[in-house]
């Protein structure tokens, strides 16, 4: 089972994949604020990986909750697969700490923060199954 994870943010959305449903791998970060443009930029990833379901990391409260809801509805319109909201808080903070521990440079951490956060969210989801 292939599962794609999105970590939506106000300006960045991280993407991660698990192709066997066991291990999460960071894929990319999309830099886009507009939800419609974001969906357009997500389409190549949805086409390439053709996931069985999508996990979307969503905090308990705040503006990202509404953004994620809107995003999930627009994705479902063009890619009608199961979309699961999975609670996440501080995933970007955790991702920064993990990458710092791995010895990644500040520039590399900034570049990979959101996709690493998506991988952490997806791994938490997989571990919860």
C-alpha cells in the first residue's frame, strides 16, 4: 500500500511517501501559498506515486486547520482517494532537531525541513496502525 503524506503550511508544503506502508521517505517541498496553485503543483506527485491514500498532517488548532481542510477538498476533486487527517504538532521543530543531530548544514535544514516534517508525520501515522 502506497501512502503519500502532506505537511501543509502557510507558504510551504512538505511531501513524503511510503511505498510499502512501513517506512516514510521525504520527497519534496512545494513553495506555494495559494491553495489552487498548490493542488496544481501536487498533481505530478500524485500521478507519479499514485498513492492508495493521503495522510495530511494537521495541528490541533490554528489557520492551518482551515487551509488543510480546503486543500483536502480540492485534492479530492481531482484525485478521489481516501484522505486522512492525522494530528501533528511541532513536526517542523522536530524535523529541525533531527536534521541538526544528523549534522546537516543550516542551508540544507531550511531546504529539507518541510519534507522531513512530512516524513516524521507519516512515520508516526504508520507506527500508529
